[in-house]
């Protein structure tokens, strides 16, 4: 029998690449209510009914949340359009850049109160007593950390598992933001969500560092040295990798004291450069954007190569 072409199934990687590009160009879809906000409301309602100061209760919370995310992805479908739409919904690089530049613009105008007012859209730190240098550091650190959470990780999970991967990851990350932080209420209840987020971001954080080296090749050696030397001392197994990579690529020194409500954390220094200023926020945003574009390009190439292989003749 004459060979036939394989049935073409477009790889998830192409949809993930398209979703990253859609977000970079257009930002958040104009949906009301926004699906992530709806998910947050649903999980808040679940917490009111199921909360207990125990790890098993928190594991149930995490299981329900991830199940909702995966189910939404399954309902979205399996084609390239579904994967692209789910990725665009899960990725938030455009919004991250806008929020960071809003704070940076206020600092450059000398509007310290405006910068303090805008900072909570990026980080959970208490901005009340922060000076311009501390605000700039907080923004650069947030851009670095959220390049993993808001761009690289959702795109990678979409490339692996399509729409369920993208929305399942967004559920994991949202759960961590809601209950994964250290506080008396969530020390045990949020344990599962926090650790699940660490696992989901472990590979994407290191992919982010590699992408930083790729888009800033002149600093690749410094990035590698700084990540290997400084990241292990950071309290997060993933944020420290991204922040160390950004610090080295931008010639900055990150880390230091950070206040989250009544809790103060003194984090290790990352990098050997100077302290960040307002102008470095723009550079950090540009670096994050280049990382996103490089990732989209790599996913597009990988997906195209897979599609070509699947078009080769086959015998039933």
C-alpha cells in the first residue's frame, strides 16, 4: 500500500508561542468577569467552608483548585487556537511591564507618593516607608520573579500539556498567591499550595536564567556565576534564580530587607553591581520582554519541527 501522510496534529508548542505573542501585543483580554478573578472568588468561597489549620485541609484546597484549572483547560479544547487562547489568558507579561513602568515613571518624575501607591500592584511589600531606591529594587526584583511566574512557566506548561497545562499552572500560581504566603493563618493551610508552586516553577526558573544568558550574551558568564553563587541562599528555590540572573545581566545588586506587613525578611545579596535606580526599571522590563520573545521563538521553532516530522509519510 502506498504511504500516506500522518494526520496533522499541531504541537502545543506552536499554540504556546502564539499565546505569548498575543499577550505581548495586546495584553489582558477584555473579559468581565476575568476568569482568573472568577477562579479566585471560587477558591475564597471554598476556603470559607473548608478552612482548617492543618496541612491535609490545605492539600484539599490545592487539589480542588488545580482540578478546576485542569478542567477549564480540558473544556477549552485541544487545538492550536485553544492552546494559544489559554496561554494568552495565563501569561501576563504585558500587564507586568505596564505595572512596572507605572511605578518607574512616578519615580522618574519625583512622585514618591505616586510610586508608593502603585507599588502594591506588583509586590506585597509595605511601601509606606520605602525610599525611591528601595522601591526601584522592589520593582526590579518583581519583574525578575514574575518573568518566571507570568511568562516562562505558563508558556512552558502550555507547550507540554496544551490548554490544561496553561490553565492548570495559572491555578497553581494563583493558589500560591492567595494562601501560600507565610502567615499564622496559612502556615499549615497554605503549605501544599506553596510547595506545589515551587515544583511547578523549578524548571521554568532555570529556563529563564538560560534565556537571560541567550538574550544578553555579553553577560552570560556573569549570569551563570551569580546564579550558582547567590541563588542558593535565597529563601525561594526559584525566585532567587531569576533575580540573580537579572541582577547580573543588568549590573545590579538586589536583595536586602523587605517588609511584608508585620513580617520583615532580610534576603541575601544577589549580584555584585550597584543598587537599582528608576532607570533600571526600564532596562528590567526590556530584558523581561526579550526573554518572552526569545521563548516564543524557541517554542515556534520546536513546534514547527514537530509538525514537519509528523507530515512525513507513514504506513498504516
